[in-house]
């Protein structure tokens, strides 16, 4: 079993070639759920917006600088892009 250490985190970031000073690196929790139905605040009917962390939740190390937002194109936009190439 591997033990998580801070040195291990820095080694992983270095292995990936990320620059800690220049890149926007974020730690996020995944594997959660948010209740979207109004409830009365009990265990079975929590208040709307309550976040529950699943037993198999995990931590994601994300480099936002290297994950550009690219929206999908409509069929017409794709045709124009294909014609220009």
C-alpha cells in the first residue's frame, strides 16, 4: 500500500512537467452528490443544496492552465472550418 506524502505530490507534479509558479493547479474533490430536492433537514430528506461525500470519493489534481475550454461547434460552423482547411 502506498502512503500519500507531500513529497510524493511534488514528485508527481514534477514528473508531469507542471510549473508550480506559472500553472493554475487545483485540488478538487470528486465523487460527491448535491441534493436538488427540497427537504426538511432530516437524514432521509436533507435540505436542498446539501453535499454528501460518497465513501468512494476521490481527490483530483487538476492543471487548469493546460485544460483549455473549447466549446463544441454547430454543424454549420464545422462545415465552414472544414472548408477553410
